[in-house]
């Protein structure tokens, strides 16, 4: 592999921490949740050796790249669709700054609206 073809791979724990900080900095986001499908994915993924945080799962594939699943609770009065798109953009921009890996998906699941 030539120098032009190398891919920067940031340690997994650092990726999780940076995504968590960036997402929680969005004013409309209350907290991460592990409800519903996200909880099942995290459990299965951890059984197969993937590392996950509550409400956040980053999967890496050598062939496809990176996929991120985020499960969130938002503050009441925000616009969920616009907030989810904004969180996707924040996560995408963060990943682009951390790695050269292909990003093949950022899925946002809103599981709760809190006061």
C-alpha cells in the first residue's frame, strides 16, 4: 500500500468520546438512550466483540467503512427532524476530521422527548 492509499484509523475509545461530546453539545439533545432497537444492536454487537456506549454504536468494516447508530432523547419544543439532520452533520464532520475511512451511514433514532 502506498503512502497515498493509507487510511488514518483513530482509536475506538477516542472516537466514542469525541462523538459523545459533540452530540451532547447540541442544545436540543438531552441525553443518549439505549431504548428499542439500539439496545438490541448494542447487546448483539458487544457479544461479537464490538464496543458500544449507551445510545452510541460505531461499527467499522474494512470493505464498507464506518457506520454510526445514535439513539437520543431530545428536549421538548425542538424540531426532531431538523435536530436529527443536524446531529448527523455534526457526527459526519467529526468523523471526517478524525479519519479517512468511508462513512457509509449515520442513523439517528429519537426515542424520547423530555421537558
